[in-house]
C-alpha cells in the first residue's frame, strides 16, 4: 500500500494574502483524491506544498506518517505532473521518462529498459527515440505520467494535467488515469476546476473556495448532500433561492422566500430564523401546468436540447432564474417560450443550507 | 532578392539592394582586399613601388611566426582571450540564471540597471577607473592592507589587470544573450527536474545549459572576438610583460611605419577570430542563423 498524506491545519500566506486557510485532510494510501475549486482558490498552492516547492506558513504536511518539514522537493516520495506537462523538449521520449532514474544514478542500460517497460504501460511501445514535439497532446500526456511513475513515487500529484486536451481526449484520459491509478495503487492527488472530471475519477473530493476547505466527501455525497451553499452551486447545476428559516421539524425545514414558502431537508446546523438558501437540482424539478405544493410559478424562456435530456430555462415572477431537466420522453409536453408553467419538487429532494458565514 | 523586388517594386527594391551591395563591397570587401594586397608585398620606399622589387611574397606572415617575441605575444593573446571568455562566462552564467529564474522582477531590473549604468561612460574612462583602482598605491591595495589580507601592496596591473578590465568591459555582451535564452526556459521544467530528484548540477547540465547553448555560444563568440581585438584594456592596465597582439599591430602601422607587416598581422588575427567563431559554433552545434536571433 502506498503512503497516505496528512495535512494538519496547513496555512500558506504570500505577504498579506492567505492563499490557504487552516486546511486539514487525511488522504488514505492508494486513494484517488481530488481537490476541486475555481481558479485562484489555492488548490495549486496546496499541491506545491505537498510536493515541497514551498513550505507552509503554518501547519504540517505528513507523507506516510513522516513529517515533511524541511525536506526539499527532490527528496520527497512524490512526483508531480504539471499543468504544462514540462516535458524536456531537448531529450528523446525515453530520456524524459528515465530522467528521474538518471538522477538516482541508475545505469544507462537499466534506465533504457525501465523506460521501455513504462512505454509499454502507457501503450506507446517503440516511441522511445521520438522527440517530444513529434507526439500528439494525448501522447505527451501519457509520457508525462510515465516520467512521473518511473521514480516509483508513493504519491502522484497532478495539476490539471488534462486541461489542454480536447473534450473527447479528456474523457478518454480520465478513464485511463483512473485505470492506471487502480493498477499501480499509487496515491493520486488530483487538482482540477472541472467538477465533472473530479466526480468521474475520484474516490473522494475536497471542495475549496478562496483558500477555505468547504467539504470532503465522495462524489455521490458531494452531489446529494453539499455541506455549504458554495459546494451546492459549484458542483453540478442547481436552483438556489435565498430566504429565512421559519420552522424546523423532524429534519425538514420551511423557508420563506420572495417566491413563496418551501419545505426541504434541513442541512447540518441550520437554525430557526436565520438566512438560508434552498437548493434544488434541475432533475428534481417536475414540470406541471397547475400549482402543486412546493412549487414555483414561472415563465418558460428556452429549451436546450442536450441529447439525453433537455434543459428548460425559466424565470419566476420575481426574476429568479430557474433550471429544470426535461427527460426525452416528456419532450412532447415541453412548454413553448413565454408559456406560464409551475415547477415543483419533493421536500426530500431539496436541501436548505445556512448562508451564515458564507462569503461567496 | 526577388522577395525585395516583389515587396518594394524594382525601383526601391533595387535601391536597397544597391545600398547593401555598396556597404558590403565598399566598406567590408574592398578594405580587406587592400589589406590582403598590402600584406603580401614587402615594405618598399615609394620610388620602388611598381619596380622590380614590388613582388608578391609571404615573408610578412613568416616573419610573425619566425619572430619569437611576436609569436609568443600572438599565442598569449589567443590564450588570454580564451581565458577572458571563460572567466566572463563563469561570472555571467550564474548571474544570468539568477536574473532570469530566481530573482523577483524588481530585483532583476535593479541588477540590470546597475550593470548598464556604468556603460553610459566612455570605455577609455571606465578602463581608467580600473587603472586607478588597481594602481600600486590605489584603493584596492589600501583596502586589502587595512583588512590584513596582504602584508605588502600587490602589482595588480599586468596580466591580472588586463583580465579584470576585459571581463568587466565585455560582461554585458555575455550576459544579454545568456539571460535572453535562459528566460525563455519554462520554469516548470526546472521544477519538474527537481521534483524527479535531480541535483542542482544535473538540472543545469541537462536542462538549462542545453536550452541556453545558443545564447552561451553567442556570448562566448562576442567576448572572444572583442577580447582578441581589444586595445584599451591592455594598453592601460597591462605591463610590458602583458602585451597584447593588437598593440603589436598598432606599432607596425603607427610607429614602425610598416603597413605591410601590420596588415599581415591584422589578417592573421582576423582569421583566428573567424576560426574561433566556427569552432565554437561547431562545438555547441549552433548555426549562424541561431546566433543572429
């Protein structure tokens, strides 16, 4: 089993700016762990802390239960895959892959052999003598992974490595990365701003915003039970309506909003009388021509056909924008633009989260 | 050439081509051919020119290698210029790397300004400043005596003075090409190499130097040629024991009055410089077009 990574109350400040606030997480050995957040949220800073390019201002980083304080990047059991890949353009592919072994003083014949094995692993046999510029984007990606794996790292750090690829290749590489991770058993820490990437590949995801950890959960949990309004809005599409809590009972809460009164599941720590938002996923919205309990009156704006379903955009009387998924079999009943409709939802499928302390 | 005419029309295009041709033929080729002609003739009294003694000969060239002192000075100039080149490279490379990859933008800018400002002053005056610093009763000796590093003043002028003066005079010609080429290196490559466990030495040997080799070759070629053709630094900071080949050429022209011998010596220096350029470019596997970039 490869090493676990433990972050204890890690903080990183650049001058007056705090890029990471009190971040704690335990990443198990062999886990595929993603850190998800918008650009500039501090996730790359966090990765560079683990790699050892910077030392945290406060807090500790443990890899395999060993404190990494004072251990520089070249002596940590980590390997990083950079956003730009940072392959060495003046070396052939095999020397790129074997560079870490070269640094460790492995003899040339052995390096060459290991590079060939890794080329086999990434399905690029016979590419050893090519130059980096002769490879396609996806091939370069795989060479970067092979180069990182060559040093047999305990922890692989990936900094948005797929962001430069086109959609089709990105989806293909997701599956490959996931399979590779399972095959090698190496702990992966994957940074991304793309929530679908994080949800598709990870065992667990940490959501970050403005340097603050929002939630660590499995992808399913993250989608179904976001802990903060930020997570609810950032992960997947959602309808969020702000209001005041009026009554809490048996795990359900009632929220009065400008759009009316709604009932939904109460999020953890929700208190009566405070500002809160109700979040309803578009697929939980049911379309009707009559008013039902827990429903919103709205005017249809547009219908975007997405293949497996369609996304209905509507706007309420008070200007609230609303989204609802219309399954293909109901497309026949879909409203015309401008038509008056009702969107309703079951209380169990809506979540009410406190807006207290949520800056964004 | 057809490109030029296509772009500017036959009139203007032809004019530009004529200007370039005039420059190359009138300012570069003709004087050098005249020098070559001079160098292949013996020195004659004016009334002998065109007479039976006015024949082509290589004796001006054989004289250089036949004269023990001149040959020694020539070889010393070659090796001295090489030393200037290596010393400048050794000082400049870490500085260029620091400016391009380590320093903050403000730090790099401050360093650049600090390096450029002295060059606003005329080269002779700058060298004279070194003359003062290095003189026997000058500030350097006074300083070293006061901190007790030396017991008696040292004669810095001579070989050391020439080396120091030239390194200082040509540092920017080495710095800029190397700085430029290192700054185009993606910083992530350095981090990737470090992350893979490479030592600082290996990062430079395998990543930075191969990337910057065109800049290094350019800087080395510039510095060598400038050093080999230098006159002010050896004249001011040298001693009788550290004469430079340019001083010999100068003497043939302006003191010995033997233009023919001077021309032969100057051409030997020119051929040497060209050979060094070619060899350096060959060693670094860079072609002239890369240097011009």
